[in-house]
């Protein structure tokens, strides 16, 4: 990609030397092609990718921004825009491209376990961010620290060595593939500081343009000091430019790690202390008056994010913020596929459903995602017609006990607190209620049935593969849901804790949902959402489900939808111009 960007830039400048009209026309064509490609093929590829990756690493689903289509569009559009001479930068796009490739690789079969583990998946994305920054600047140490500081509010220390490894690999690959040197890494020139390439064309997202602007102001100060002899100093004007570049970029991004990047790419050891002092002064000054540029882009792009919890809300209990269990869709341990179908129709906005022992006790046992449940129900509906057709065929010999199995005599509503009246006393089931296996619960016939050994609801290619001959229940929708969970890479039957074979009707659950007490203060809830990247927290009283606090509900509570307001000086100027 760098090679094509450099070649397009050279062609663009060559046209400028030949004829100015061709120079302008080529810039318009390349820039227009980049804009049209982005808008028509994948609008998610527009702009800098770093704000989107900040949101993705916070735990919010941003799969549309990490797809292969978005990555390819980003690469082609970036090359065309850089070739046109636009200062759209590379740092943000490189971060988004590296995260996109990491997400695509995690969809492959060897990396399925990483994809299914949310914690590991977010760690891989954090490492990809570090690799993207290092590939842009050739600064692995600064790339790691910048990725830690900018993309995450809380960072796992164990991810730091992995991020450093990814940054080293990214930097080595870029330097080995340097197009401006015959021997790549061992040549006498580095592609990142090549004199053949204009600095504006080599910009990196919003970060390097701030370097340029800061360098301009720093150079002006240095020239003024030298011209008017304002003070006695041994620093040259170009050294003032380096100090100004670091200070200005730190103030814009609120990242002190820019000092490390400056030290790595400038190779001026004598400026380490002045650069550090200037960056700290700019950081604390900017922090006092405004947000960093990436948070501003998140707000202006209407991306979801968790705002800072105000001090007035620190001691608010969780039960005042939670969604009451009466408004939730709930499954029980003995729910059938038909019950799940009814639940999916009623609670059409719920991404996760809790599983309780019974609607009377409401002891929280596990959770299941809407995607897995909907896939199993859809497969059940498609397979339900097969046994009926086989049963009506005269060539099929059915077992003698078909139709003699006891069916449920009552229909239980899945939305608490609507419960059917009971005429006889019931004994509450224990928390470890054993889920009945499908093959043992219902009379069966033999039919061709797809099976898979994966824990995901779909195969890699999205198609259903035909497997061995499996026993299929005659009445699938009336059968209890086959629930299972992952343990150490093996799929265990829920309740019996025995290894079971995964079929297309198996629903994988989370047997350990995160829950807290109803009087937990919001300052702890906020910390849990930010540190653990949670999507849902269930509120319980002595194990009895009371409600849920989702990430969306947390955002609504914090007022994330509040529009961004410019700093006070800009608001004053805007009001003055409006009144005038």
C-alpha cells in the first residue's frame, strides 16, 4: 500500500511539472474516486479509524467496521486519497486496517476460541492497534504506549508484551519492505523519513497533521528567538520545531506517549527533557479546557460511548437504574423450542436472555444470546417438517412407542410475572436442575441430520454441512432446548456436566453470568463496565433475579446522547455571530 501511495504521489507531482491543468485534474479524479468508492461500497470506511476502534475495544459490537469489505475499501480509498495529495493521513486508517485484519483472522477455524472469548478478542484488537501505530511511524515503543493511552480507559498488563511483539513485527515488515532503499531495513534511508516524499502526503490520520502544525509554530518561535535575541539558548530553530510538534500533538490527543514517538523518530537525545516538559505542559493545559480530538469525533459521529460518571451519581443504588425483571424476557431450565420461539417474537429487542430455575423462584442459572437461540429455533423449524414427512411415508418403520411420550400439560408464559395458577403445591427445583437430553426425552426416528463439532451457531462459510446420521425427535418444537456450555475447549451438557456432541439444535449458554447485589453503588457498576468490558450486569437478591443493567441502559443513564458542545470561547463567538 505504501508503494502504490508513493508511486501515485510521484505521478501526481510529475503531472504538475508538465502541466498545471493535468495536475489539478488528476487530483480531482483520485480524490473523487476515493470519496465515491467509500460512499458506494462501504460508508463505514470513511474518516479516521481510531475513534471507531476506541468504541470497539470498549466492548461494543463494531463488526461492520471490522469486516473484510471495510478493510479493502479503506486500503484502496486511502491509496487514492494519498496519491491525490490530500492530507487525510495514515495513522488512524492503519489502526483500523490492522484491527480489521485481526478480526478477519479470528473468524478462521484455528482462531475460533479467541473469537468466542470476548476478553481475548479485545486483547487481540488492542495488540492490532499497537501494530498499526508502529507500522505508521516505525516506532514500536511509542506505538505500544500510544495504543494503550488512546484506545483504552483500562489496560491489562498482560497485554503489554503481546502488544509490543505485534508492534515490533509491524515495524519490521514496513522497514523490510521500504521502497526507497535497495536493502530495505539495512539501507541508508528509511521510507518514513524519505526526502522524496512530501510530509503532507506522509501524514498519519489526525496525529501527523498536528505534528506539522505544531512544528510550524515551534519553528516560528525558534526563528523569533534567534532573530530578536529574546533569550540566550543553544537550541536551533529546527529543535524548537520538534518541541512544538510534540507539545501540540499531545494537547490535541491528550496523550503523553507522543514524547516517546518524538524521541524514536527524531533521534535527538539532547531534546528528551525539553520535549517531555513541553508535552506535560500541553497535556495538562488541554485537559483542563477540552476533550481530546478522538472523543470529539466519537460524539460528532454519533457513536456509542460511556461518558464519565458524575460525582452526584456515585452512591445511586443499582436497583434504581436496572430494567425490572417484569419487563424482561426470561427462559426456564425446562423451556422448549416453542417457548423460545414465542420469547423471540415478544422480546424482539433483547440481545441476551437470562435462564432461571422457574418463574416462581427466579434463581439465575445462566444466560443465552439471542443469536444462538434464534439459530437453533430456525433449525428446529426447518427440521420439524422432515420427521412428519418420514412418519407419513409407508416405507418408514416407526417405533411402537411414538406418540406415547408425555407432553407438557400446561403452557408457561415466558414473560415474568405472568404465571399460570397452580392447583397443587410444587416443589422448587434445585439450582443444578438437570436438563433432559433430546434423544432421551422424545421418541425418535432416524433421519439425515447435520452435526458439527464447533461451538459457533454457524460454520465459517455460513452454510450448513451435512454430517453423520443423528436421532431427530418427532416433535422438535415441543422438545426441551438442548443446552450446553464450553469448558476447556470441550462442550459439556448443562446439568449433567458430561461431554456431549454438538448438533445444529444445541444452544451454547454462559453458565456464569455476572451479577451483583441490588444495593451496589453506581460508582462500582461504572468501574465494572469499563474494566471488564461488560455488555450486561444482572441484579440479584440472594441469587433471585431482580433485573438487568445493559450497556445501552448505562449509556442512557449517563446521558451519552447529549450533543457535543464546543469549548466556551467558541460558543461565545458563535453566539456573538448569531446575534450580529
